[in-house]
């Protein structure tokens, strides 16, 4: 090859060597940025899911507090739970009681419902249902003295009648 060509080539090569490193960092930054985007997106989606769950928990806690406040204000409004834990809905058939049972003036305990220390007793008195709380009068001169998870205590003067589930 021609000596002058080689000298010119030697003079130009350093210019190309300096130009390539300037292009490489920009490409590297673009590749690194593109690689970080999915990671950042994944992190944001995870934070979003956590925030939604926290908001749902706060809502449930507020609902619980509101229900507890309503229960303390009005014990009779506390939803009841059947004794066997089965909720019945819809119309139930009417049952005619035998004469001996229907004629009895003694209250009969159907079930007890409530939450915490707030209980509601579901009684049958003279063939009719009645929801009662402590202190309520019951037909026949009885008064509800206490209610717990398994029994209701009625008093009439010195008489005490314990009704068990």
C-alpha cells in the first residue's frame, strides 16, 4: 500500500475511536432505561394492589365499628342467629300446636342471638313469637332477668323460670 494512504488512515482512525465511545453510552442508557421500566411497572402494580387491600380492610373495620355502635344503642336490633347455625329465609309453614302446648301459658325459648354481651332471646308466648332483652316484660307477669348464650332467666315475684336452648 501507499505510504501516504497509511499515514492518512493512521490519522483518521483515532477520530473513529473517539466517536464510538460517545455513541455507546447513549445506547447503554436507553437499554438500561428500557430494562428498568418493567421492574418499575411491576413495583407500581404491587403497591397499587397493597393500597387496595389496605383500603378494603379500613372499610371493613369501619363497618364493624358502626355495627357495634348500633348494637350498643339498640340491643333488640342485633341480628339473631338460629340455635343450630342455619339461617332460614322465606315463608315458613304455619304449625298448629297440640292443645296441651298451646294452652300452656309458660314461655318457650326458641333461640338466642346477639354478639358479645348483647343478647336477644326469641320466645314463644301463648303461641306467638316475641323478641326480648333483659328487663322486658313477658306475657303472664314474667320479666326477663338475664340472657346468656345458653339460657334465659325469667322472674315473677319470687318465682324463677330458667329456659334453656
